[in-house]
């Protein structure tokens, strides 16, 4: 059992490495060195080396209405007029940002909302790839059937597809009858197109966000995809917070940066724990004790005791330091740049990206983060576990 698990993990790692150029392997090594020896955080006074990754939130629009989605909750809090008033970057503007960052060779992430509701997302991916950059996308999968051939032809390096449970569970959470079938058919089309074109990309990964609505049906979920040559299947622990924590985070940013950030409000849950922890433990054990034809994992990977801490004591941090914001940054649909937690430190419509990356606002944010280790709202952030 142990030997087979090690062989599978090694095979999975070699497959990932095979998809990377020598330059990418070197950049990954440099990232690991930056995390292991965080000189920037200690000595840089808020400055950072080149960004390892830049994520583009192409839109806040979506064709689904998932019950746990913080983007949809934020839309309801802020109102559609707010969303419409913040005009999305055009394709030409997006290309301009790529031209500005290409010197650093960062990874490019594409997300939303649902990025493929935009008619020019494929053109943006093609431009990113023509610039020699790695590119990955997150999607609900409902447009994969339409775009399968074009996605493979674009050279997209990876795609992460959200699935919430078996058909009835998934459709209920997504509030869209038939969405499970549409997503699975899209995955089939994408993987078939990849095989026809003889390529190794995109790397196809399914992600399931754990909630109380699906916690009792997790163990059987990967079995519904055994007929597909998936590259990976990940169960993502829920990012959530309490109202007191969201209020403390909002007050702190108002004090430090004179900015009212309601971002965390979309993650507030009235229930702690937000899932049945005992049921989740049973499901996790069943998943981990079974052999799968593709890697099946949890993010973050927590043991039985840590699961209780994660969901029952959300104010207890798993890590006391975050280095992610010296490596990564997000570009929002309207061009605003944010390190995290909704704080805007500039806009690519107003100044070049490189002026924002080590500009006074982002340097000050990093100095405050370095001094505190983490902010109140950081405790269950997926970025805290990413490096």
C-alpha cells in the first residue's frame, strides 16, 4: 500500500515536471528558495522581487448561482449597480498588462466569476501563451463542450474545473438543473480533444469545495469520473469566517489604509462549524484509504485533529506568517490591483503594473503584514497554505 502510494506520487510529480520547460523548473526553484529564506519579508521594507504569479479576475459575472459562492454574496451586498459601474478591462487593456509583466515571466491565472462568459477569454489565453507565459484557468465547466478544441489548441497549461457532488447534489448547490451533466460532458470533450491533438496540456484537475451541502457525499464523488483520464482531483476545504472576524478585519484596514473593504463579508457563515466535522472525518478516511487511478487529495491536507480545529475554532491560525503577498497579486475585472482581502493598491488603467507592484501602497501593505504576521481575516484563506 505504501509502496504503491509512493510510486503514484512520484509518477504524478514526474508528469507535472514533464509539462514544464527548464526555465519553468528554475522559476519554481527560485520560488521555493524565496519561501524558505524570506529575505524580502525581513529586509525588503515592503519591496518584493518579481511576481511569481499574477491572477486576472476577468469578470464577476457568472451563468450559475452557487449557494456557497462569495462572489455572488458580494454582488448581493454591493448591488448590481456597483458591478455594472466598474467596467471590465477590454481585451486590448488585458494584453497591455501582459506586455507590462512579461519581462518577469510570471504564471498567469484566469478566474472570475465564470471567465468563459466573456467572448474574448480564449483570445486572451492565446495572447498569454504567445507571450511565452504559463497560463491556467478556473471554470465551472459549463462552457468546456463549446470551447474544448480551442482550449487545447491555445496551449493552455492547466484548467481547474469545479464539481460539487453527485448530479443531484451538484445541481442543487449550483442552482442549475443539468449542470453536472453539462460539466462532465465538457470534461469528456476537453480530454478527448487533448488526446486527438496528441498533447499533454491542459493539465485537467477537478476541485470540489467542501460544504455542509455535500459533506456526506464526498467519498463516492471521484468514482463518477473513473472513466476519464483526469490528472488530479482535489477536495478544497471551505474558506469561511465569523462576523466578528470580518468586522475586525474591516476596522483594521480602515485604520491602517483608510479603506472600507467589505470583501470578507462574502465569506461570513452564521454557523460554526459550517460542516458536520464527524461526517467529514468519515468521508475523508474513506477517500484516503482507497486507491484511485489519478491523484486524489485534500487542500489543505488536514488530519482528524486539525479538521476539528479548522472548522470548530476558526479564530485559531494554522500559520502565523504569510509570504504569499510577496509572490502573488490579483488584477480585478476593472483593473484594480489587490494583494488580498479586497484592499486596492492601484489600477492598471492609471499606471503600469510594475509601478504598482513595488509602489508605495503595496509596499506599505507588505510592511504591515510582515509586522503582524497575518491579519484577522487570514485564518482560513487558501493563500495562507499555498507556499
